[in-house]
């Protein structure tokens, strides 16, 4: 049957089924083991052990994830992580082969732009630039070319999207990054 045949059930109930119950903290033991729907053997039981940690990551800037199902959401603790361009990031970039002066310039510019994003009431901390843009360093490319390509094809298009009606703010950010 298709999902539309179940008007009173959420899609997560259909996808996760019994797992939704078994990931609850007080149901994590073999005491609550169940037989899954498609088990071949009747005595094959499934449970989630208490020492298994399920870690889900969600980027709040991704609007498609904004309405996470509450039945799933209540089973997790939430911890906010902010981009941190300190020693670990610095060591990563220099370890990839970026010169120290470019590494310091990249860090300084990202921190400055993120400060603007965080201070803007229409943007806020959930829209800050994170580390994922910088994880695919190509050592065959010049460091300056790498930085230019990331700005042109990844960071600036992202800023254009989040600042779609704030042209002045966008220009400030571009000036910091490209200047």
C-alpha cells in the first residue's frame, strides 16, 4: 500500500516502525526484544542495546528539515554546534598544504562574515558558514585557486541565497571574503 493509504500515520511511523519504540531510553534491553515483520525465523528477535548511541546531525539552515517529526524528535537530545575556526581547522588547512598566510586570511574572513551573519536578526547563528565547504582541498590546484573556487561556486552562492533581500549585507560579506 502507498503512504496515502495511511492518513492517520506519520511517514516516520511507517519507515521506522518498531524501531521508534525500541530507541527510547527505557526500552533498550533484550527484555523488550520483538520479532520484526519480515523475520524469516519466528525466534529471531531484535532490540536496541543501551550502549548503542544514535547520533543524528541536522543542519538548521536546510529548510527541508525544519519540520522533523515530533515522535522522532522527542527521542533525541539536541546540542547546538557552531562553526569554530580555531587550531583544529588551522591545522587541517595547513596540513593540506595551504600556506599559513592564506590559512590565517581564510580564518579571519570566515569569522568576520559569520559575526555579521550571527548579528543579523534575519539570519542568525543557524545560517553561519561552516566547515563543510573546506573539506575537499585538491593539492593539484593552487591554494589561491582553491580559495577562489570555493568562494565563487559555494560560499558566495550560499550567501546570495540567504541574503536574497538584503543586498547591502550581501555586498559587505562579499567585500570581506573577496577583498
